[in-house]
C-alpha cells in the first residue's frame, strides 16, 4: 500500500467515524420519539426497520451494477456517502417535529 492509498483509507475512516456520530444523534432523536409514545412512535419504529432493509438493498444493487466504483476504496467511499445521506435526511425530518 503506497502513501496515497493509506491517505485515501484514512479519509474513508474519518468519514465513517463522522457517520457513526451522526447516526448516534439520529438514534437519540428516535429514542426520544419512542419515549413520547403515541402514533408517531409506532410509525418511527416501523420506519427504522424498513429503512435499513431498503438502504441495504440499494447498496447491494449498486454493488451488482458496478455503480459503487471499481475499487474497494471507491465502494467504501460510496457506501459511506449513501448512509450519510440517509442519516442526514432522518435528522432533518426528526428535528422538524
């Protein structure tokens, strides 16, 4: 592995760490929603499960079609971008409530 490859993987690692922090914030928002109860709690619980299956299917389709990139690093970078978009969307939606 040359220096450029190492730097690329370090950037992917940093983006993955950022994703983890962002996802933890969304989990906190979702748990607050669940603690409040009511009809939104049930919808949010269902949404949590179904979104994960859909996101995985989208990534799998991308892997099969080659749209994630030609290298492992490109696939990792696209995967992190894919999930960061999903997490950001959930954060915006949950913060509006």
